[in-house]
């Protein structure tokens, strides 16, 4: 297999007319990749989008005219838990919710796209909040503005968070990815999610 790989690499170099071997991938589309050896057979791959996070919240600051952001420890506030004690009260509120277009009605899709990129590459902690926000894009309201602001505040607080993956390089035919999550499946009274 190694001889075959060397032969294929030689073919690629001749086709592309490369003078030397390319360097390891360090950054791609706002994602930094850092690889560390942690043992003889173990590697740590760090996926870091802290600069991309900063770009997103700087754009938000520029658009809002604010000079700084408040911090938030979670990406979303559960409105049904905050305001209502029963499902009936939450449903009554949903019927009378103010649907006046929010401040970010014209740029919401840009923010959602940026947040989806973050979520997909290294920030799975944003998944539920971004999913909930994306469902509001077709009818953006002032409540949607508040949800976006909360996610941006959370990004500001946690912009240095990275995704760490541990890789055992002994068996190159099998890649094992281990994930951990902390989910609340019944906390939202209106959807039970």
C-alpha cells in the first residue's frame, strides 16, 4: 500500500506540476486545524473557529451600533419556562405573539448561515439554538431578534471553545469518533424538547 500511495502521489505531483509536497492543512474557510501528538499512537485534532466567531459578533456590533456585548452562559433562553407555568399559557401566548418584523429581518439569513457553519464545523453546542432560529427566518420578528442576540452573546462568552478529537493512529482502516452531549429533552413546555 505505501508503494502504491507513493506512486499515486508522484502522478498527482506531475499532473499539477508541484515542486514540493504541500504543507499540512492549517486553516481552511475560517477553521484552524491543530494536530498534537499526545502519545506514541494517539493524536489530538483541534478544530478552532474562534476568529470566525469574532468576525460574526463584530459584524453584529457594527450592525447594531453597539460598542460591546453582554455575555451569556447558554445559547438560548427557554421563553416558555421563563414566562409560563403551563402548556396552555404558552399556547395562548403563541396566538398573540407580536409578529412585527425585527431589526435583522433583512440580514437574518446571513447570520443563520454563519451560525450553521460554526455549528457544523466545531460548535455542536449551538445546534438546537441555531435550528430553532433558522425555523424563524421566513417570519422574522422582534422575538427572533432577541434569540439571535442571545446566541451572539453566547458566542462572545465562549468564542475560545474548540472541538477536540482524539485519534488512534495504529489502525488507519477504522476511525472511531466518540461524542458527548448534555441534552434536556423535556425542558421546553411548548415542544417538550
